[in-house]
């Protein structure tokens, strides 16, 4: 965000990250603002079904030109911390 092309549009960090200098800096912010998160999986149907949100190419039905690549199309929750990698694998053929 310090690149001249965008720096003039940035007021400051919204969520500290690059300003961390020590592990204690990271822990301080995490303790103050940290929260558990989750990556929703198996929440949307894909395919040729009347209730499917996405078609087989991850195009959102009813919205021209919009594709969504996320875990919602996975058939079940994956027992893994690697859901980000799986989502990339889902989307790679579309790139």
C-alpha cells in the first residue's frame, strides 16, 4: 500500500499487519481484537438442480458475468485447515 500509485489514497492501516515488529505486537492485537472464524462449506448447491445457486462452471444463476469460488460448493465440510488451498484448486480451472 506504500506504492506511489495507491499511497495517496490510503489513510492508514485498517487492521494492523505490516506495522508489526515483534511477536508481542502480533499477540497484543490478537488478544484485543482476535476472534474465531470459520470457512463455510456445503452451504450452496451446484449443478443442474432447480435450487442450485451455481452452474457447473461456478456462474451464479441470475447474474450475468458473476462467478464465485468459495467453499460453499463443497459437498461436505472438510476436516482440514487447508480449505484455502482447496478453494484455489476449485477456481484454478476458471483462470
